[in-house]
C-alpha cells in the first residue's frame, strides 16, 4: 500500500458522517440507486438503506462497482423496518415529497442526525413513507418539469447537508467510533485479505502503524494450519 493510499483512506474515514444516511422507498432503477450511493459516498455517508424487490435488487447488485465498495447498502423488504430503527436512534426522517406541509429543503437543519427518504421514480413516496416522515421537503424549481430525477434530487439535498455540516465543523473531527474506524480501514486497505477472512470465518490480522499486516508470513502460516485443522476435525 502506497503512503498516498494510506493517507487517503484515513482522510476519508475521519470525515465519515455516521448520523447522516439515505433511505430509498422502492427506487428500483439500478442506475439511479448507483448514482445515489455514489453521491452518498461523496458527502461522507457510509450507510444507505434500500427498500426494493428481489429482482431489482439482484440487478442492482450486479452493477454495484466503484463507490459501492465504500458504502454499506442495507437491503430491506419493508420501509417501516429501517425507518423505525433510525427513529429509535434519534434520526429525523426528512422526505423529499411535495405535500401541503412541505418546506424548502434549505430550511431543514441537516446537522441533526438525519435520514433522507426518497420515493420511487414514477410513483414518488409511498403513503407509508409520507406518514413515517417527520418533515416533507421540496426543491424550488422554475421550469416546466414538475420534479427532478430522484438521483439528482438526492445530490442537491445531500450537498446542502454537506454544506451545513461543513459550516459547523462536523467534517473536521472523527465522528465514527474507533472500532468501526479500524475495521473499515482494514477492509478498504486489504480487500483480498478481508474476503479471505470472511469466507473462512477468520479474524482480521493486526496491522502495523503503516497500515500493512504485521508479520504476514507468520500470519499466513498460522491461518493455513487453522484451516487444515478444521478440515481434519
């Protein structure tokens, strides 16, 4: 691992925002979901929750590349599960939804723990999503079209969240707990070893200060012995 990559990973992890997330309510087009995940990564969001059907989710995962390696996509079959859980954690649920109660998205305090809720491409937010949301927001428009593409709307709103949080210094301090930080660093820095450990049910090896595996030859030898012992047990 080069020093440049070592410092880049640390820089990204130090600015992750654990109290900012996205929930999609049956957004089913893979390109839209991929664009939302990409934007989430760009503003420091580490987790995205997708309520989606089996067929669409399979298609989406088949095209999941790039930034998807750095954002955990949690799949759900019902909207209430992730929303209720996030509310229990103290998140406000802010839905992009044109309603009589909707306010300009600039008026929302995105420095609070926030889950951005986005509706499906054609149907928009479901009735349940509308009911579960704490706040409805809109993006002012001056053209003939009635709404932005869902991934574009996500980009506009998340960038406002990033701007507000930047102004409050929330990107200037480590915000994720140290255990999560260390785990993510290893998984991003050593993806092949991560996959090997996962497939064999092994703990990650310790790292040196430069981010490399401590005594790799001995670790590999020990792991071979463990796996061989399992096979003969």
